[in-house]
């Protein structure tokens, strides 16, 4: 089991690094451009990315998530069984939706239809290709490509700002690096396929079950996208632009945490797909507990740091103009502790896509129902609170149903005692650190002090968890 956990950590690290650099580049550019571009130009730039993030999950429709669910051999058998006509229909689907996205951009008049069409098409292909390379365990290829892409992404934005590029010129340049990334991924996939000269052994596959899981994962991706954006979209429609900006800055997702959670979930799925440990039920429970202990060593310190240093952070990043965002940010942060666990991983492995979607759609509907009454009660923080409440109820639903699927007590699926101890310890550390920073430092220096405490806390916690795991395996609560 310790060996299995080492594999989990290795897989998680490489998958996280693959997605970390592009996410970091996007964050840096967002902060940079918000301070240097006129509001109307910045809004036009953001609208392209917002619409892209809404449309591309429809294009991929869960293919990238389904791919990670299976081992290399089973995936090859699945792809072999799909008829050529189905591939043609999926390509046609991608082309039609990419054309729809291009039409949306043509209404703004900032990016030409051809550039928009090719941009979202290559972006979507790279997402699917990346998932294939992760299954092939070509981590070095995807990590290095991600680093080079992020570097080029930042350089193009810097050069475009200094040379006063138009939005059209900027995205035309970004399209070039999209094309290069797709080319690199395609070559790597072909090299991997050519290695398998002997083919794969025939296996009995339940294609009906696989198709059902694919449909559910596609729907889940779309619902998750709506869940992330529906509050911001509603606020932008119903309230004034200044209030919308206040809410948008306060309700930002914490950078890299979605990437971290996705990496951990993908690593668990990869390991379960290649499971040779023995009893799948016990190994699954052990693995998700181990994942929860590792993720909590990162997520809990981040939560307490952001919560106690929220005022310093908002003022430093967005300036005094957005002090009103601080209460929204405080409420929105309350959802973070539940991010220390991938609640859908086991359900995905067990082909319970219908249950995943019931939870996702239920969460979205509940949040939408709570938004208005909570806004009437608390104002903008109430809108954020609606999603906190719905997320916790969704997590409870997934946990209870996972326990039912595995025929075990749901409490055994999470390291409850470990989490409780960490919440108490990290809460005390960061409350004291914030008090000390107020007494000794100014805003920015205090924020740097808090960040140093954060890095130290994460490092020490991960070292302790690693040592305990080597000594006891996953028997540690």
C-alpha cells in the first residue's frame, strides 16, 4: 500500500504540474491586463475567454473525463469498437459548435470568425489530447509543453500590450501557440500508438454502460461550468456594472485549487484503473482516505490564510476600489474545506454517472433557488452563501451514495479525525499569525508574512503525512 500511495503522489504531482503553468499564466495576465487596459477593452478581452469556457465543455462533452476513467488497454479496446461513422459525427459536432462560437465572436466584431473557429477547435482538441497522454503516462511531454505554452502565453500578452496589439492580433498570435501545442500532442500520441504493434487482448466490455457514463460525464461537465458562472452571469444582468465588478472580484475561484483537485481525482482514477492491489473495495477506501489527508494538508492552510488575511489580499490585488468585495470573498471562501476531497471519483469509477448528475443538477437548482432570498437578506454576500450551502449539501449527498455503492459507512470514506485535528491546528496558527501581522507589520508586509506561514504550514503538514504513511500505510485515520 505505501508503494501504491507513492504512485498516487507521483501521478498527482505530474498531472498538477501539467495544468499548473497555464493556470498561473492566465492568472498573471488577468491581474496585469486589468490594471493596464481600459475597462471596455478589458471587458472585450474577458468576454472571449468567458464564452470560450462556456462553449468548450459542450464541444468536448466529457470525452476528456471518460478517457481518464480507464486503463490504456481498455481505452484502446473501446476506441477500436467505435465505428468510423461515430467518429465522423463527433468531429462534425465539434465543427458546428466551433462555428457557433465564431458567430458569437463576430457579433462583438473584435476577433474574426476564422480565428475564433480555429482557436476554440484547437483548444478543445488539446484538452482531449492531454487526457490521452495522461493515460499513456507521458507526463514529461505534457508538463514541458504546458510550461512552454504558459511562457509563450505570457510573452505574447506582454508584447501585445507594449506594441498595442488589437484584440484580433492578440488572439491570432495565441492561435499559433494553440496549433503548436496540438501538433506536439498529436505527434506524442502517434508515437505511443506505434509502440503497440501487438495490439490489445480482446476484453468483454459493456459498451452500453460506457456510453451511459460518457453521456453523464458530458452533462456533468456542462452543469459544473454553469455552476461556476451562473451567479456572475445573473449579477451582470440584474445589477449595475460596479456591483457586478465587486461581486466578480470577491467570488473568484482560488487559483490552482480546481487544478489540484482535478489532478488528485485523475490520479485516483488512473490508479484504480490499473489496480493490482487485491480487494478493490478496501483499496478504494484506503486510496480516497489517503487523497483526503494529502489534499487537506494543502487546502486547509490555504483556506485559513485567505480567510484571516482576506482584507490585505483584496486591497493588495484589486486596490481600495474593491473593499466591498471583502465580505463576498469571506463567504465564498467557506466552500474551500469541502474541496479537500474528490467526492465524485469513486462514483465515476463505479459508472454512477446518473448519481453524479443528480447531485450536480440538484446543487445548481438549489443555489439558484436560494440566490434571491439570500440576496434580499444579506446583499451580495448572500448570493455567495447560496452556493456555499448547496455545495455542502451536494458533498453530503455524494458521500452518502458512495458509501451505499461500496456498502460501507460513509464516515469511513473520509479521514474525519485527521481533518478535525488539522482544522483546529491550522485555524489557531493563522488566527495568531494574522494578529501578529497586524501588530508588527503594514498591509503588504503582513500579507507576505502570512504567505510565508502558509508555505511553511503546507510543507510541514505534507512531510508529517508522508512520514506517517510510510510508517503505517493508510491505516492512519
